């Protein structure tokens, strides 16, 4: 891997850290740049996990400094249900073939693309409403965790939607708890991927460097700007298009 690929990975990590901390789907950038450097998408999916851990840790530390959340209010149910689902999802991610994973990832990216370009009036009608039942909330969180363990792309937006729908949290609060939950479940999933030789450590470290810087900058920015997530959609759309072209045509 030459120095130009190294620089590309750091830039991809930087963008991933920024977008993931602001809202979600930043993994599009870390996985996208890995595919652009020739790494198969199925391996990029597992290699991105160490960077996800460090970017979330950085974002949480910065937001804590600006008093954006209170850890005492974090409930056990969302953490436990999401972690359990994530471990099952991580196990499944190591069993599928590269072509099947490419298909699943492409469907996810097209779905994300649709959420970015569809009129807001349509998206409001499709918004996630979760009945206030502990069992149903746990089920939704388990499925969200499974999705995150299997494929990290867009899990931040999914967890954010579940937390907002289940607990009626304001955006800033649910976004912060989203970071905490993803941080926690990323620990066992990263260990699993590492122990099963599914992490390429050089790209993972380079991405992590960029993600830490991006998360730090984004956390400081969103502490002062409640609409910071709006501008991130444009670059996310471009990354979706570039990744799909690389995966299916080159």
C-alpha cells in the first residue's frame, strides 16, 4: 500500500469521524476509501471497527466537556439489547460471501441515498414510531444492534431513530447516547473480528487517526450548532455514488 493510499485512508477517516459524530452513516467514508484502495468491501466492513471505537470515544469525551449529557441517565436496556444484537450480527458478518455482502451493502447505501434525496414531507410519514413497551423497545434495539454488528453503514442514524422514537429524546441528547451505545457494542465486536483475523490493521490505524481528529472537530462544532447535520448529507451522497461505482463497475 503506497503513501497516496495512506493519505486517502486518513482523509476518509477524517470525514467518517465528522459525519458519524454529527449524525450517522460516516462509515460510508471509511469503507468507501478502503474499496477505492482495493480492499474488498466485506473486509472493509470489519476493518473499520477500531476507528469507530476511537471516534466515538473522542466524541463522547469532547461532548462531556461541554456538558452535553449526563451518564447517570443512561439506561441498561438499550445498552444490553444493542450489544447482544451486535454480537450476533458480527458473527453473521464473518459467514457471508463477498458477493452477497456487496449486494447487502449496496442495498443499504441506496436506501440511505433515498433518505437524503426524498422530500422531507415523505420521510415524516415514514418516521419510526415505537410503542412504549419495554419488550418491543428491546426488540428494536436488538435488531439495530444486529444491523450494526453485521454492517456498520448507517447504524448511527438507525440507533438515533430508535432512541428518539422510544424515549422521546431531543436530537442532541439522543445523538450523544447513540455515540455511547455504539462505543460499548464496538468493543466486543472489534475483539471478535480481530481474533478471527478479519481486521487489516494498517488501514484500520490510519482510518482511526483521521476519525479521532474528525470526531474531535465535529463534537466541538455540534456543541454550538444544532443544525450541523444538514450539510453532511451532500458529501455522504457523493461517497455513496463513488463506492457503488467502484464496487460494481471496477
